[in-house]
C-alpha cells in the first residue's frame, strides 16, 4: 500500500514537473514571437524593444501639446504682469509690437463684439467638443511620426490654452500685434499661432501627400 502511494506521489510530481517545463517553454516561445514581431515593425537595421513604437510616438505628440500649453500660459502671464491693459511695447517700428488686450470672442477677435449673453458658454462648449474630436484623432493617428500627428498636437495644445482662459476668466489675453501703416492684423497669442500652424500642416498633408493607393499605382 505504501509502495503504491509512493508511486502515485512520484507520478504526480513528474506530471507537475512536465507541466512547469511546458509552461516555461510556452513563455519563452511567446517572448521570442513578441521580439520577432517588434523586429518586423522596427524594420531592417533597427533594434526593437518590447515597448511598442506607437506608445512612444503617442507620448511625444502629447508632449508637444503640453509644451504649447506651457508656453502659452507663461507668455500670457508675463504680458499680464508687465504690460498694462490696452498698452504695448514697440518691437519692430511700423510692423510689430507686443500689446495687452483681452478678447471675449474667438481666435483673432472673431465675435468679440457680439452682444449675445451665451457667447462665452457657446465658445467653451465648442472648444470642449473640438478638444474631444482632436484628441480622438490624435490618439488614432499618433502611431508614428507624421505631419498629421504634429498638426493635431499643435491644435490640441492651442485649444487647451485658450479654453483655460475662457473657463477661468471668460476672456483670452492677446498680445502679438502685426501691422503695416494703418492696416493691422487682429492681435493673437501663442495658442492661436499653434492652432493656425497645426491647421496649415493638416492642409499640407491633405494636398501634397500621396495616399498609399496612389503610391502603389505610381
């Protein structure tokens, strides 16, 4: 009886040892397959890591948006601190000056003179919807370094910078003023600039970048 029990324990130990061995082999095989997949994605001549490239690119694009917000907040704070409202400092005579104005409308003073009481609320709501759309597009298109990803990141940062002002103060600080003689462009800020540059990059991507279908046919 004891001999039978001893044999049963021995067989059970052997079975468990084999299961552990197979599990270790499966893990090693899975790791090799993962590394091979990463190597294929990285392309020839590049070393791949288990962390996928899309995650790194996504972090890079959202870092761009964060830096835009940081620069926008810093410049608005310095202008509000150093330049009185409706005053300014000449930088390039007859062409460029740093001023201090408050805009209750959209970018570049659009709808600033509108008497609508719901104007601020509508602009905030529109900004939030735009942020959701741009963030979703950026999340889906930030898997690699591209003009589209950088453009969306700039738009996201600019929209966040101006939304910050509207939510806290109901108005946006503008300070960059370009003019020639009696003609002048409406004052704007860093956030507006980022939005315009980002939109320009998207237009360039749409107009001048060939689609994969066109590249294949060419």
